[in-house]
């Protein structure tokens, strides 16, 4: 496996366990072309797939029609302005006002391991786990070096890519576009898979046929967003959940993104992924470099399931870090839906007391504990404890909670500033704003200009000093509005186009500092629910709040989309009270538990006020979590049925790595008359092993369970669920 260069053929072959990716160096000008990505090939002689032997011929053979070549060649990293009219990955603005770029290969390095990306999140792997190729290219006219990075993994079918661009000239040059990856594939009647939503409706799966022209997803909101997701996949028309070709590209980044698929005149699809060029302009002085964020590409010949397995493995083993990487997370109870802003020390202790008796392990104090924050109009930025509410102080509260045998966690929204705050009075220029314009408010707040060092310093210290003052073991880091009114009071006019990206780098720097100073802290990212659920954030926090919608039925499709590309261990999921606060739906407490079991598991309700029969179920749910969480967190996930598709029921399963244990979760949303049971074919088991089902007589052969399936009797009533636990004999 790994990466090889075949000098005579001028071909690079990048292998993962089940895929090959082939790059060819072409013509005297050393164009870098994409020859193949797909199922693993033994051979490397695939350079011919770059079609240099047929018209339009390479420039050395056909100088009179260079443009036809440039507009057809499958470039690895397409450039702008010289005749490739498809979506490009790089463009510039020079002193003379020109935008063109042309890249030629000049050399390469292949080595074991994978380099870090300075200031950016990125997947990682040891020398035994990864091999890296640096393809060094140059634009002689611009005096610019562009290094294309590719890393393969030994244990998962993923190739990680990023690009480093260096100005080797004397004059400054402005990068107006610097994407991270491009993929060229001959059309196979693709469908484009993307994820969309809104607040409380994140990551709903959408398919559309890839037509001529450009189609895709973007964010200009300064975060990955509720609305679109930094992920695209091309699914062959005949591919299914279990079979067929799927190519995915996921962006390891938390700001503006741009992901497009374009079918061109020759029926080839080009897909690109990177920082959104809108409002992006990065000045490179002599000798300076720009490092793009990382994009990860996955190829599966085993349909969507294969893509899911590869991405889950990548993120669990090669992206998530820290103490909780492979560890069970404490069952938490969060007071947001329980009290909103109306709480004090006594109320929180009452909740904690009752919760601890039921087996809950951590109290999380949400929004409203600082400044004068009794509603969402004030005090962001004033991270001092409101002692009127927290009478006795924060440390007292934490000690009382600890005495109950529980951990304590706290909520912050560090990136924000309320116009009504002491911080804003002192530093109005710290908010992102365009001079001469009153910045637009969202939830009555502005965004702090984290591109500025002193703003980052102050923000870090104000959070860290709270964390240093008490035994706080968990932080929920929230971000409740998108960026707008893009302007920094500090950046020069010709650097304002750097603000969006500098902001994201600022967030990363703060979170890196936080987990470095507090290595035992469990960090959970959040953004008005799931607006910043992305691989970038996972580098800092092993879990992310999935959605503000805690309704068990709404969660089925939100968690289905999320789990397609993220491990279950990352999905913040809680049992909340009914009628549900977002949709008013009433579902059985038991079902709410089954749905939350798919994620990190916790509660978001006032445990002192819920009906006794619900409260009585909590100890059972706590037991259920402890029994199954290792399997849920580390097992392989398989989608079996989707409620979004069949409108009746949802079903998925997890299987342990050794295939000796599995858990099927079946949720019947709507019952159906005259239908006694549903046949479910299981997945991921070992054909040769025999399994028993907990609570039932009999032994089932693995191949029978997968080929013939089991019958799940329809529960009586709507919104009912069942767990089916299988163990190999
Ligand atoms: C966001 C979060 C919620 C809660 C509130 C507090 O909406 O997603 O979970 O923390 O903020 O204001």
C-alpha cells in the first residue's frame, strides 16, 4: 500500500486498502493530470486515461490550439484564466491586475507519516499508518510555488489533500481563490448527495441528478452552517446503500466553503472543495505561504455503507484527539430546556440531587450564569459569575455538585459580544463591523473580531480564568449567529478579504489553547444546535451538539444524515421533556431514550418536574447506556431503513469490530394497519458465526440473519421502538 512513483511512466500511484488513485505527469510542460480513482488496481499503467494520445492533443503536439487542450485535460489542481473554463482551484491578482495561473510539476517527495497543518485541524497518522506525497509545482511567470499534498491511510479508504502556496517573487500577490481538492471522473450518470437544513433541521440528505453546468453547496456565513454542509458525494446512478461507486469529499474546516460538481461538454464531472472564494482575498508578501485547509476524499465500491465505514474510521482514529477519544462520556443533564434563563444555585442543586440519585453523572449549567444575563439580549463577553443567581459563587455550586458524586460542566459563547455588555462599552471596535454602518444583530448580538490578537487574548483569559476558578470538567462552546458586516478595524484595506479565514483560525487557536491548558476537559462544540458540526471542530472536541431539535422523531432524520458521515460517538443527543419544545410532539420516554442512545446520551429536562413514570425509567436508561455505549461508540454503523424514505419506520444497527455483538435500533414512527411484522435484513455480521437474540429462544446463523433477515413485530401504537441485542455464541 502507500504511494509509489513510476519514473518511466511518470505516474504516481496512491493506494489505500481498497482503492487506487493515479496521477500522471504529462507533456513537456509537466501538467499534472488525474488518471484514475476507484477500485484498487494492481497495475499502474493508467496514465493513458489522461487521454493525451487523442485530440485535443497536448500543447507540444498542437500549439495552435492550446485552449482546446486546457479546457479538456483532467487537471489535478486546475488553474484559472488561461483557457480551462471549468471550475478552477486557484486564481490570483497580481500587481498588474492579472488573474491567470499555470502549474507545472517540478519535483516531489514521498515519505512515511503525515505532516501537521500549521494552525489548522487535520487528520493525522503515524509513519506506519500514513504515506504522504508532496507534488511540487510552479508557475514560472508568477514565481509561485504550489505544493499539492496527498496522504493515504493504511486502515481506511481515504486520501487527505491540502495545498500550500508560496510567493517566491519580490512583489506581493493576492490569492483570490485557493481551494483544497479537485476530482475529475468520467460521468457515470451520477447523483450528487448533499446535506441541507435550517435551525433545528440540520443535515437532511438530498440527491439530485448531476446535470450539465455547475451545482453544489456553499456557505458564506462564516461557519459551516445549518443550511448547507461542507460535504458532497457523487453516487453512481446504480449505486445503493450496499453496492456501487460512491465518491465523497468532506472539508476539514469550520468556515465558508465552496463545493461544486460540474458536468462538462465531454461528460466528465469535475468536483471541487475548498474555502469559498466569495469575499476571500489573501495577500502573500515575498516568501509568505498560504496553507489551505484539508479535504478528505473517500471512494467506496460498497455503496453508501462503504463510504460511511471509511469516514467513521478516519474520524475516530485519525482526527479526534484527547482523553475522551476512545472513552465513554459521562451521562449529563443540561438545564437549558429545564429552566432556560430562570435558575439559581438552589434550583440547579435540586436538579443535580435528583439526577445523581437516578445515575446521571454530570450537571451542565447552560446559558444565563454570567453578567446580567436573564434573557438573550445582554452580557455576552462579560464572563463573570452572576452572584445574584449563583448565590454562594460558582465554586460553591461546583463543590455541592461534586459532593453528589457528579461532575460539573458549563456553557460559554466565547466568540460573541452583546451590544449591551461591559465589554462592548469598553471596546466597541472589537465587534466585526463595516465602518459607517451599524452592524446587523442576530439574537441581539455581534461577533468578536477574532482576527485580532488582543481580542483573542482577552477572550481566552476570560474563559480560562472561570475554568481555573472551579473544578469544571466539561465546556459547551456555543456560537449562536453567523458572521455578517465583514470588516475588521485592524486589518489594512487590502487584507479585509482575509477576515473570514482569520476568524476561523482565531477560533481554532482559542480551542487549541483551551484543550492544551485543560487536557482533561471534555469539550462539546455547538452552534445554535448543529450549525458548526464539521470535521474541523472534531479535531478540538470529540462531540458536537447535533441539533436544538430534541424531538425523538425529528432527530431520526437529523441523526441519519449526521451518522452517514460522522461516528455516532460525536453526536450530542439528549432525552428531553414532552410536549417537545420545538415541535410540541409527545413521544414515549422509552423511545426518546432509544434515539438518544445513538449519540453521546444525556438529559435536557427538569428531572424534578417530569412525570414519576418517566423518572422511574431513568435508572433503566442509564443501565442501557452503560451496557451498549462501547458498542455504539466503537462499532461499525449500518443504515438499514430510513424513515425519510419509507415514512413509517427507521432502523440502523451497530456491530462490534470482532462481529461478536450487535445492536439493532428499530423505531416505528407510524403504525400501519394489517401489517404484523417487518422483515429486516441485518448487516455487517459474520456469515460463519451463530447468534442469539437477547430475550428470545433460538440460535440464528449469521448468513441467515443477513440474507433472510428477522421479523420485527410491529409495536402497538406510533413512536414506539425496540432494541435487538445479538451476541455470537
Ligand atoms: C443555543 C444552543 C442551546 C442552548 C442555547 C443557549 O441555541 O444550541 O443548546 O445552549 O444556545 O442560549
